[in-house]
């Protein structure tokens, strides 16, 4: 987690968009949800817009709701494809 924050802060050029391609995530447990929540918060705090693409598993979708991930990830940042996410959010800031 600290590594991710350091990477985001020290990258040149600074990243503006992070897209998590999630089709291989069948389920999200409490620990994974905490990690995602923290990652998305770090991104927001450092000006990196986050999107999730291909969150296809119904259990993973329910976990986003159950574990409060939408508190740090706007619902309109969930996309059907990586291309759709990049097209929609290119140039936007967190």
C-alpha cells in the first residue's frame, strides 16, 4: 500500500488515470475490499482518477456495495470495457 502511494507520487510523468480490469475477480473478501478502498483513496488524494472495467461477477459487484467501496469510487466509474473507461475519463482529474 505504501509502495503504491510512493509509485503514484514519484512517477514521471504523474499518472492521471488508473483502470482496474476486473473480469478475473470472482469475489472480493473483506481484506481485498480494504485494500481496494485504501488504493482508491490514495489515488483520489494524489489526483489520480480511478475506474473499474469489466466487473462482471455478481458477487464482486455486491461486495463493492457491501464493503463501501463506492464511498471512494464513484458508481459512474464502473465501465464495460477498459477502452470505454479510458475514453470516458481521459483528461478528467480525481
